[in-house]
C-alpha cells in the first residue's frame, strides 16, 4: 500500500455530519434491547437521590457504557466516541463521559449487587434468544479463575502489591460458562483487593456461578473446573449443594503421592495428543503421556461429613533426569504427575480431556485485557467493580452477536468481532423522517456476516408462549 500518486495535495477536514464510525452498534444495541437490557437496568438499579445525582436514568447510562465498550472503549473518556457525526440520529440517550464517570462513582456495594442482577438476567435472556451456548441443556462447563490487573496511581482504592511483586494490582475473579461447541461467556464476576487470597469468598462465588449457569440454560450436566488453588472442601461442597460435578487440579502432597503410588503399573494407559500442549510446570511441549485413575478420599483432616470420595485421575509425563550420567541409554527416568480430583460422569480419557480444556477461561481473560479491562479506570473501588460487571455484559453481547453473524465469528475473539462487525464506518440517510438507511462500505470483506447479524437483530421478536 502507498499514497495515491495522482493526489498532489491531501487535506483532512472534520465536517461530514452524516458519518458514523461504528455502524455495528446499530444491531448490537437493538440486540440488547430485544434481550430487555434497558428495562432490566431501569427496574433493578436504584441509586439514592437519582433525580439530582449521577444515578438518574440508569438505563441510558448502562446502555451508553455498554455501547462504548463494544466499540473498544477501555476508559471512561473513550465513551466520547459515541458523540460524533450522525450518532445522535442513530441513537438516543447517549451520555457524555463526565456523566458516565459520575454515574459509576455513585455505586456502592449494594448498587453493584443490583448491577449483578441485571447482568444475570441479561445473560439468561441472550441465551434464550441467540445460539450463545449450544448444547447447554446437555453439558456445560463452569471455569473459575482469578487474575491480577495492574493499576497505577496511589489513590486507587483497593490497589495493593499482591502476587505480582512490585506491582500494585486489583484482583478480579470470574467464572466463565461454555459448552463443547461454544466459546466462553462471562457468568459471575467479582472484584477484590490486590492482596486478597485466590480462594477468598470462593464458596459463595461458586454457588453464584452455578446459579447463573442454570439460568443461562445449563440444565444438564454442569462441571466446575479449576486449578489447585480451588481444591478445597468448601468448593466441592458448593458444587454438590447445587447438584453440579467438579474437576479440580490437586497439586502434589503426601496423601496424593501415596495414592499415586498405589496405582498398578499395568493400569497406566499411554496416549498421544494430536495437538501438543505446553506443560504448565516446565514450559515443555507435551505430546505423549500416560493416564490412570484410582479412588481417593479427599479432605481427611476434616469432619467425616466433609470428606469426599471420588476419582483421582493422574496424567504422567516423562521428564529429563538432570542427575542421569551422560551416555546412559535411558535419560527420561522420572515422571511429572498431574493429578485431578473429579466426580465427572465421563470415562477417564474424556474426563481428563475435559479438564485440560479448563484453559478456555484464559481466553476470556485475554479478551478482556485487550479491551475494556486494559484499565480499571476509576480511583473508586466500587466504580471499578461496576466497570468489571459492565465489561462482562459487553463481552456476552459481543459473543451473542458473533453467534448470529457466522460460524467463524461465533468462535472469534472479541477484538476480531469489533474489527469485523462493530468498527464499520457508515453514512446515514433519513427519508420521510422515519426511514433510516445505513450506507456501508462497498466490498466490505465481512459483508455477509454483518448482514446476517443486522437482519437477526432487527427481525420482529418471536412471541413468548
């Protein structure tokens, strides 16, 4: 690509009143309206003194923040992109960044719980109206994982030096919902102080995530997957109270090692992975391993009622013995063990494969950090907690839009969804005062996917019987 040689002089003038930069917001906003988001926000969010404070008209402010995030905003100031060109002809009720900042700073813990209720109901509505979680009625995975988000400025409430040495962070935890054929959507989210332990509040958090999963259509087998930080009696108890299964990495301890030692040598099943994966302990690529399982009773140091007997599925991988003498014929003389404690109803190989796919939660975290979670923009802790929940809502809205657009976009990252379906320039033309025509770029590479999304979002709603 190069500059046009025929153009001897180039100038730039911001004077076109009929253009918008993000035409994909038209079907996205309509899709959110079909799912009832404005009504949910208006009825659930009650901020005291709303008539003369930042809490007035919460539905318009929630929709404005959601639209800005879907278009790529990663700070409150970025919401200004909703106030250009012909946006006021395409949308009503758009609020200025300063107003949105005041709105977020009006939140308390109670208001954040109200916003969580909106998030839950919105996700359930999207799941009913779009192919967001195909197969959820048969099998759904609930993946729990925390992350640290580095923040700057000493006035940030809750920011502390935690796991990331020398870096002040806030510590979100999230639960994603997925099926074998669907990319993860965000279920429960919670913001915590930087030094908060990974397992802080996880019993109630897992219970909330499982309730959301059921509301979103997870009426079949639900399996909670997590790493060794969540291998606790409280997490298992929360799963069992909700009628869900669990699949938890245990790490190694004397009791686990003793159980592994009781596995007969002829019980190990060799497997070869068609797609090599990275060993989390060593960073090496793994393509060959052996798997076995044994019955195991966990949490024996607790009361009898809290002890749990289930399956211990162990994957072992040969590793190079650094103490082996040079020239020895067999260098790989020891094993690395990766045990998983689970009550999965599936066969051993399938259950182990399901657990390894727990890493899909990292995809959702990476999506957030490449978008609205690039920053937690406010100095106010509760404002950042609200921002986190709004990100979850925008993530789910984009995933629903991708599911309506095409098979490819149903599994694309949110950054790709923005580039292909949202950040599309357009010229608006209005005729007879009521008909709005959106003129989009000729030869747009993803025209068919955009058209499918646009038509699905603007189709008359199906009556509920």
